[in-house]
C-alpha cells in the first residue's frame, strides 16, 4: 500500500499530471485505490479541500481514497511523538512543535506506520535543525518513503497516448 502526501496531489495537478493534460493519472489513482494499492489520510483531504479548484472537487468526488485513522493509529502517533521529542537538541523546539502541530504531515507518517504503508511524497530530507520533513520522521519510525515516479514504476503504471 502506498500512502500519498498532500504534495503528491497538489504538485501533480500544477505540473506534469494536470487534469487537462494527463487525466489518466487521476484515473489511475482511483483505480489503484479500488485495487488496494494507494490511499491517503483524511487530514490530506482537509488540506486539499481548503482550496476551491479542480483538485478540491476531485478530492470531494473521490473521498474514499482518504482514510480515517485506524485503531493502531494512536500507538503510531505516540511513537512518532516520542521520536520527534527525542530529537532535541537535533531539532529546534519550534521545528518539533510545527511538525507535531501540522496534522497532515504527522498523520501521514503515523498512519503509514500504523498500516505498514510506503509514503509517497515529493519532500526530501532536511539538512536543517529548524524543520522536520516527512522523510526525516519516516526514517525515525522505519517507514519507507518514495517519490511519485518510483511508486508509478513499481506499480507498473503506464499512461499511453491513444491515437484515433
């Protein structure tokens, strides 16, 4: 199972998989969710719904992709919180507070840990003490992170131009 971060949706819409140029990408996400390959979390949906655009309409129409926390989630969130707090003084207190209060990022990591999923994000590890990125926290909980293109390749996705 691949668990998608908000940036996978947002940046895909803005860039290479815009609804107008690659609708097959969005169809693939829907089909892959139905096949049990991809999901996201409700907190990501809330982030997408804060906008009023084609992506928020898509998120609303495909709300099933965005899961609520599982029963294992509280234990995973606790483990994540302990890991993050143990990083003092590696990370500045404001970095820790920001990461833990940013429900979408912390929920992505904790939910992936709870269900044994691989996180899909465009984020890269931070080499700074004033920010904690998803890949940093995922490493702390031994959760795998990949970029969207790795997920697509591993799943065998193909977006082929059809000629009339």
